[in-house]
């Protein structure tokens, strides 16, 4: 028996060595025939692939840094630009996920006990929503000449990419210490992003994350900061050593200043809903309420005029064509356009294709999540999307109520607040397809989903075990 096991191990090592040699030789041949830029990219891919194969944890750390700090290196085509949603362009993290994912698949092929997709409570809702998107788009491609097949496939692959991040994380997580290290990494990345944002403030422009193109995406950065702010507050208000929480307290002002400098009204609107969620579910409500009241009291004295003007702009924009009026109140053109898109879709266009919608890329760009899902994938897609959202919220709440670990409690509480904040942010943005929000969100979701299994001694969960374990713990409480 031992001899057989040793033979299998030797075979696996041999396969690995041959695979790495083949990759290296192929890379050398290809690099010799490519331009300098592509040759560097090929060598980088080989290095990342090797690190990913040897250690998936290293690969995940690289991925965490690339989510917000990775550049966009391929320009959008005209077809993509026509149907532009944030995150459509090819980014460095797309490249990383492809390389890391390939290494992961090879590792699974060699170590068959690893499994590809660990069974979790989100597997079926994810599969259901992806199927709804694919079926609706295929139907649109066959019946709607406006559907761009290439761009539509690209979009669906982008959706799948977020879930690959989730599955790579849940397949790797086995210990509490891993979760702690990943959370610290996410906070370090957030701090670096805040430093970059604060660096931009003197320019007078709205701040955005690095490598966002010539125009930038302040609303994307705002949504990301709302999510990370919720995580930080969740960790702060759970029990634990005050000394260990000092770095979190130090990070807060950087995040608040950067969030204000984005001048993203959608993010500012999401902020109070995120805070109310934390207050509602937290066992230490006063730890949130008192600082919040103090900040509200002093903010008129310290808030820059540009921020105040931006907040009031919704109702004070000079008269311009395209403004909506609600009674005697004028709404600025940007908000009016979003409200008009809601009205047109819900009252006119949706009823023409109610079940499967127009297909992805079959309708003009809509900068609001629910109307976009409804018009692209119809009622079937919207129901699948809502099932996915509902499952995420329910699982996060179960984990929060069941866990007894302060770190896990803080992460789950922060995830709850982030989830609600992003739902509000999605009223005026395609939040749930924005790359720089969804990749860290789905990584954070993976951490939450794996908490029950890790608390149970590292036993790997299946679809029913995670849910039932949390439910039993709630019952005992």
C-alpha cells in the first residue's frame, strides 16, 4: 500500500516536472519571436503560473493586490465601448485569473482529491444565474439583431470570472489564520488605494483608483470604499483587544477622506444604509452610533465646499435640457437620466420581452443594476439574480449569528453592511458587474462562506452541511 502511494507521488512529481519543462521551453520559443512587451508578458505568465502551481495562497495574494492596483492593458473596441459597463475592458487581473486558474486546474488534475468546485450554499444560485444569462443571450442572439455575440460572450465570461475568484478562495481556505492574513492583505490594499486617492486631491479632480483610464471611475472607487469601510467598522465593533484595533482606527480617516473626495453621490447614498445595517445587526450599537453622531455634528465645519456643492448639485444644477421635475424640485441631468431609464424599462421596453429580455448587448447601456438585469435577461434572469442575492444575504446573516469568534463575527457583520450598501449603490450603477468592486466582494464572500467549516475544525463543507450547521447554532442561541 505504501509502495503504491509512493509510486503515485513519484508519478505526480514527474508529471509536474515535465509540465513545467514544457511550459518553460514553450515560453522561451514564443518569447524569442515576440516583441519585448509580449515577451515580458509571456515570462511573467510563466513565473506566475509556477508560483500558482506551487502555492495557491501566493497566487491569491497576488490576485488581491491586482484587483485594485492592476492596470488596464487592452483598449475597448467600438462594440464594447457602445455597450460599456465598468469592467468590460481587459485588465491585468483578467490575465492573472486566467493564468492562476489554469495552474489551479492542472493542480486538480494531478491531485484528484482537491476537487474543482467545492460544494457551498452559493453553487446552485451561481449556476442558475449564469444559465439564465446564457439562455437569455442565446435567445436574444437568435431573435434580436442588436445582440453582439462576441461582446455578449465576453460579458458572460466576465461574470464567470468573479465566481472563479470565489471558488479559488473557498477551495483553498482551511484555517482561521488564512482568513486573518487575507483580511489584512485586503486592508493593506485599501490603504494603498486611499493614499493614491489622497494624492489626487490637490488636482481638483474627482479621485479614482489607479489605472482607470483617462476619465477615471470615481463611482467605482466610492462603491469599493463603502464595502471596505463596512468591513473595517464590523471588525472594530466586535470584541477584542483595543491595541490590535489601532491600525483599523488609523485607517478610518484615510478611507473617509478618500470617499468624500470621490464626490460619488451614489456611494454617499449607500453609506447611511450600510451604517444602519451595521447598527441594526451589531451587538454593540453605541460603538457605531456615538462616533457617527460626532462625525455628523462636525462635518459641516470641516467638509470642503466642493463636497457640499456636489451633494447639493442634485437639486441645484442650473436649468438644462433633460432635467426631470418632481413637483417644484428640479433633478440634475445625470440623476434624471437614471430615473428615466428606470421608467422606460419598467413601463415600456420590458413588457415587449418579459421572460428572457433582449439578451446581453441587445439593449442600450443602462447605468442601474436591476433595470439592466431585467431588460437584458427578463423575469427569468431577474429571479435568478435575486435568488443569488438572497442566498448571499441569508448565508452571511447565519454565519454572523452562529459564530463565536470575534474575527469571524466582524468579517460577517462587515459583509452584511457591505452587501446592503452595494445594493443601494446599484440603484445608480451596475455595481454587481463592476470588476473592481465585485472581485474583492466575491473574495470576501468566500471568507464568510467558509467560516462555519473552519470553526468546525477544518471539515470541508458541502451544500447542506454549511447551512444546517449555521442553522443549528442559531437554534441553540
